[in-house]
C-alpha cells in the first residue's frame, strides 16, 4: 500500500477519534472536577490502533513489572474523559490538540505512540 494512503488513513482515524471525543464532551467547558490518579496515567481508546501499539510494547517488554501505570479508557467512559480534559488543561493543551494514546506522568503530557513508547523505554531503562 502506498505510504501516502497509509498516512491519510491514519490521519482520518486520528481526526475521527478527536471528533468523537469532541462530540462526547471531552473538550467542553462543563468538565466536572474529578480526582486525578497519582503516578503515570495512560489514556487510551478501545479499537485505537496507536493505543494498541503502546499496549503491545508494554506487554512484550514487561513494562508493568517495572512501572506502575493507571490505564484509563476514554472513548466510552465519561469520568475518564473528564480526567483527560483536566490533565490536558494542566499541560496547557487546546482541545484540538488532544488525542489518544495520551500519557500523563504527573508533570508532562505526551501524545502519540512513538513518544509514549520512548518515554516507557527510558523510564524502564530499556
């Protein structure tokens, strides 16, 4: 398959996920304050191919034996969507800049499988 077509498909998937999250109210100003879990939080969406890449990396490298990670699904869970919105706000991210996979390590936000996998490689000493 032509690389251009692959990039277009990936772009459509990411835009679709962002649009869905927008429609679901993830980015609305009506976010109810919720408790943000301590430590590393990995936000993901069911059927998200980039989220699967991260989860596959975590499994294949036994990362969760080395690091404690809280997994929060945001496509179907409004409470987790509210947590994501609050975390993104802490990072000063605009609504259209939020997508999954999304990682919060208590200080910094990372978006996308490549950056998140690199974070886990460094954090786990791989």
